[in-house]
C-alpha cells in the first residue's frame, strides 16, 4: 500500500522533530531537503514502512546514529512478561481461550513508538483490562478456525516488543488446538524503532515455542521486495498468514498474500480508514476487507 498524503505529512513532521536537538541549522535545513527528495521520489511507489527505512538510513548518514530503543524494548518485554501469568489465567478461564487471545494481542499492539506519540503503562493496562469486554466478529472468527483446521503451515508475522509476549500465548493456543499445524514466527531482520527482533523473541521465550527467523531487513513492516530468500520462501509457501500491526498491514496489503490482519487503530489515518475510534481493534482477512469486520466496543 503506497503512502498517502496523511502518511507523508506525518513522516515529514516526525523527521523535523527528530532533529530539533541539533544546533546546526544549515545542516538541519539540508537534511530536511534530502527528506523531501526521498518523499518526492518514492512517496508514490513505497509504503510508509519502506519510506521509514530509507529515511532511517539517511538520518544515520547525516547524524551518525539513530535513536536507540533498547531500554524501552526491554522495559515493555519485561512488563508483559510480569503480566503474562495473570493474563494467561484470564485467558484460560474464558469459554473460548483462543478468541480471548485475539482480543489481548490486538490490545497489546498499542506498544508502538512510531504510531503512538506517548506510549505509557497506564494506557496499556487500561486497554488490556478492557480487552475482555470486546465483542468478536463471529463469522470472521469461525472462518479463521476453519482456515486453521485446513492449513498445514502458518506464518506469524510479529510487530512490536512487549506484545510478542501475548503473541506467544496466542501461538501456544493455536499449537494446542491444531496439533498438525507447522508454525513459523517471523520478526524484523534488524533494529528499527521498537519492533521485535530475534533478540526480543529470545528474551520473551518465543524461540522456545516455535521456530523464529528475521525477515532480512530493518523496515518497520514486511516489504515483500526486501525479504531475505529464506523469509520469502517461508511466507509464500505458507497456507495461512497472521499479520500483526499497522506496519505489516501497510506493507502487505495488495501483495496477494491474503493474510489475517490483527492490529489496533492508533493513528488518525487508520481511524478514518476503518471508521473506528482510536484504539479499537481490527481482525479480518484481506479478501474480506470490503466488509470491514472489526472488534467493536
């Protein structure tokens, strides 16, 4: 999905904010002109994650390094690990644990330092507490279970740190319910914002549950043209794909892979696109996007 006007405007604003700390106004002006060049050259052909990757390299070339999110990633990985047992017990008590997992993994998609200006623990905990009160699009959920039953292989595309703890719970229930299903988890191939990498997967124990691999690049999404050969083979060979997060949606929509999308509507563009309030969840397979199935309040 190519970046639209609202995405380009948002990216431009974030780039300007990211260099306010520097004193050299001439160099900052030069940098912003280079940002404009990239947005002009690639804005009509690249998705937002693709533009973000290019601008990340430009930032590093100009300023020597990019913002390090290691501390924030460890903080939210550990926070969710601390909450894991309590949430696991709540899921276990539900009449349909897998359905409950979907509500939780969508709520945890809030942990996004790119789309959310002020990620904080209070809002996250509130969203997780409200997750159990959400309704599920029953038709879509039943089709999802049917697809899992008929599939032999599943690829699970992760998004952010922290939330991968709840992805782990979800994958565990899928494994227990569909024992013949082969599951592969794919994370980012390099550090980008607070997206999950192999280091995060190892930290939260995801690598012990299912085979995990990086996708071969450091874009904040799943850009088909940038995938490693190994990741491409696994993704295109899968019977079913679960795609977590807005970045994966933006980069995968229209690529003929027909994944199930699970994410939280965080920014204004997604709120408008799906006609939902901020922090409402989307759960739908791409082929049925026209019906705009979602988890309402």
